[in-house]
């Protein structure tokens, strides 16, 4: 009989993206600069930990470029063949970032194990100096990104990579101190293996969350039985069926449902008022503001059980 739509936070989402892009640009400058510095440091000192951190920062720079590109693409207007726009570009970028992170970890594990069996000399003093600069720069990047949209998988992907670099720089410093104090050069390889071990769980979480969005799974923390109970509690509602919930992109949960309402309630309040109450219900209780409701009179409910009827 009627359908309702609510798109309440589109402007906020767009302004949030613009601010995030500014943060990402700053982080890209910092990341690229430190990557070059650590590559020079790895070449001068022979440190695998510095080389690993520089390689990780190279993937970070690529990841930030991807995140920026995805954020711009996501602002493109919807069209007849892309009715939700290109919001999912952010999720695809997050998925790619997660896969790149896992690839970097695989390389670190391989190279680290090779070095454990055949350790090479590392110049610990300069190694520590380069790692300290990397640590400071990564800390600055982490602070910049922490002020962004914490719900965005795109921003979370960038943040995870920066945190990985932060840990990497700290471990490189620790390895350098061990080599300096005890001449234990395997510490460099151990540090690279620890960097991989620290990154893998975070990359897997990002991969899982990205896949959940792409598979249109129910948003985490949203209980559809609870949603159904609240909707049935709206005056005049007798049944809720064909209830679906998914995520368009980070921070944009969506919900649709067929809602059966008594004929008396529809006659008394009208379809518009009932839809307003349904939208307010899910917005207030579940923070879902992108909704579509198909309102059906109770006398029409029986027709749905007869199967679909076409039109000529």
C-alpha cells in the first residue's frame, strides 16, 4: 500500500568523508617521506626490520592512495545502473588493504626465517636513529587518523596500517638496542617476525568486516528479532515479514520490511503517519536511518500467500 524511505544522515556522511580525505592526504605525505628515509636506513645498516618497515610503509602509502581514490569515487552521484552510488568502493579498498597487509606479513615471515638461519651484520646505531624517526612520524599519522570517522572501514584500514608501522618502528628500535648491547644480530630477524605476528590479526579482522559488508550480512550488533519486536509494538502493527538489514558502506546500515497494519489504524492515522512512526522506531532504538517500509492493510495480507501476480 505504501513505502517509506529515510536517508537522514547523507550530508553528515559527505562532510565526514571530506574531513577524512584531508587527514589521509597528510598521512600520505608523512608515510611516503618516512618510507624513503627507512629505505635509505635499511640500505646503510643492513637491517631487515627497517627494510620490512619501509616495505610495509610502501604498502601503506598505496593503501592511503586507494582509500583516497575510493573516498572520491564514493561521492559520485547514483545513476540508473548504480542506484546506491559508489559507496561500496570504500569497502573494496578496505578489502584490498587487508589482502596487501597479509601479503606483506607472508614476506616478513619468509625473510625473517631466512635471516634466523643465516644472520647478517646490522649496524645498530644508525638503525635505531632511523627507527626513532619512523616511530615519531607514525605516531603523528596515528593521531591524525584517530580524529577521523572510526566507523569507516576505509579509515580503519588506513589506521591499522599506520599502527602496524608504529609497532614496527618500536620493534626495530628494540632490536637495535639488543644488537648494540649484546651483539645478537638475530634480534633483527626476530623483530621482523614479530611485526608480521602483530599485523596478521588486525588484517584478518579488517578482511572479515569487509567481506561481511560485501555479502550484505546483518550489521554487527543489530538483532533482527529485537527489531521485529519493536516494530510490532507500533500501534496498529500486527505483523512484520520480509525483514532485511544490511550495510551499504561503513556507518550506513539499511533496513527494509513489509509491515502489516490494521485497516482501522490506517483509516484513523493514514499511511504517512504509520511510516513516520516505523522510521522513528528503528532510528531511535537501533540508529538505522536508511529504511524502506512496505505498509500493507491487514485485509491485504492474505493476497501475499497466493503468489505473485503480474501486470500486462
